[in-house]
C-alpha cells in the first residue's frame, strides 16, 4: 500500500482534474488511481536515473578508458567487470539474512544508493588527486564498495516495485526505464564515433556526473512513502538447502545460469571482428547496443506483462539465432550487417533480462520474493565468476569455436525455459 502525503497544490491539481471540478476532495477511487500513477512515475524516474548513472559509470567503457588514459597497467582494468558483477550479486544472500527484520525496504534501497554515490565520487577524486601507483588498487576497492551498494539496492528494489506497481505494469516500468537508458547510450556512442580522443579529465567528470545522478535518484525516492506490511520472521532454509527444497527456485536459478550465456557470448563476437576495422567499426557496435536497449524496452515490457515466461523464450531464441548467423557468416557480412546481427543479439538478451525480472516479481510475493532474489543472485553471481574464468582459460585452445559452445548452452537454456513454473498470463490493456 502506497501512502502519499500530497501537498495542497498537488491535491488541488488532482481535484481540478477530477470529473467534478467543484468536488471538495478526491473520491476514494480517484485517490487510489492518483497514488498508483504517482508511484509508477516516481519509480520510473528513480530507475531511469540509476540506469543512466550505471551507464556513465560503466566498467565496460568509461572506467577502462579512464585507466588507460591515466596510464594504469591493463591488468587492473581486466578485473573491473568480474568484480563489479560478482560483488553486485554474491553478497545478496547474506544481506537478506542480516536485514530480514527490516520491513522498510525502501530505506535499505536508499542506503545502497548512497553507498554507490559515495563510491563513484571517491573513485573520481582518487583518479584526480592520487599518484599513478595508487590508482589501480584504489579503483578496484571503490568498485568493490560500489558492487556492495548495488547488491543492496538490487535486492530491495524488487520489493519496492512489488508494493508500488501492480502486476501487468511491472514489465512496462522496466521497459520504459531501459528505453531512457538506451537513449543516453546512443548519445555516448555517437559522441564516441565523432570524438574518440578522450582526456582523463573529461572521463573523471563523467564519473562525477554518475555520482550526481545517483544522488538525484536518492532525492527522488524521498517523495515515495510505502506502508510496509509486518514482516514475520519466516524461516527460510539455507542457501543450498533452499535450492534443493524449492523446485521453483531451483528451476529459476538453472534457467538464469544457462541464459546468461547470451551476455557472456558478446565479448567473443566483438573479438571476431575487432581486427577488421578501426574505432569507427567499434562505434557501430556501441550504437547497435544502444539502439537495442531503446527498441527492447517497450516491446519486451509489454510482452512480459502478458507472460514473462513467453518473453524469456522468444528473447532467448532471438539471441541464439542472431549469434549463429553472426558466427557462420561473419566473414561475408559487411560491417553494417555485422552490427545488425549484434543488434539482434543485444535486443534478445535485453528481453531475457526484462522477462526474468518480471517473472520473479510475478511468481513470488513479500518475503518469499526477497528470498528468491537473494538466493538466485548469489548463486548466479558465483556461477558467473566461475564461467568467466573457465571460458577465459578455454579461449586460447578453442579460439572462435568457443562461440559454438556458448550457443549450445544457450540452446539448452531455451529448452529448459519450457519447464519453468508458469506465471499467470495477463491481458494487455
């Protein structure tokens, strides 16, 4: 239940917009609709802003460019992505145990956002002021703290969404936030094609901008107040015991571990074409990723609102088909067709992300949803680190053929999705 303490000016606005402009106060139904609309738009603003901050603070683009511009050895940059992704997921089980008695999940989200903002700002200041030999280890330290804050925010945001946004609109929320984030990515890709020589100072300002965006999201969240239900101290089994005893959770984790190959495969696709062109070619692929985010949001969000399981299946198949076409015909394709296939890969995996987030929101409620989220993210985070290390060891032996191995595992993920616990189909309105 959302509680909005609406200022008199805002209440007067809604009173004016009601059917009876002379009515002294909103009816109960009108007030409920107004609260639901305000909650949706507030959450959309929060999620869009945090996605933008995450994009600007990207461990795949901004931070490696920054370290390279400063002259930091490349070994430090290679640890950024596994550390950021792993720390954002692995601690969630223990965080859930520690914060089990805290009913106000919105306040916990704010703590996570604050930790992320501090980490971003301190990373930027460290790169600005400290000697070169200190920058590499300190960047990894602040990225680790950022990952911890991300873990706390990710764990609690699903509960916030579940209380504020009703079924049938949750996929739309994620979709529109993805569209806005994709728009900014497209702008960055365009700027990258036009101006590839980035100074270290400008990249540090990008990092500080990301910290400001996170603070803005934190301030936006202050407009939202939720009447949280009492959280009984329900006992959930241990991490692995819960996986064995809960078939729905077990199938969800297995599905995520198989389908995450849609994300793991993209660096190897880039390696297949990296020697065929210069920075302009890379710019086309960045633009394809951005366009995929923008195109994916509304379509996958609407489909996930109808059936999240169906969205997972369609998106996974699209990812698989585009990967196979890319691998089989990469030598014959022009850079434009390569970028188009890469667009399809990213478009499909964006649908996988939106579908599995909406699926989790729809199959569990309250404390059970928090339990599922923490367990799945912790286990998938461990698997992600292990698979990343394994494929890095196999790549010198298999070369480009590793793409076929990942496609095979992605195919298994497509087939396994048929056995997922059904979510309830909704009618599109």
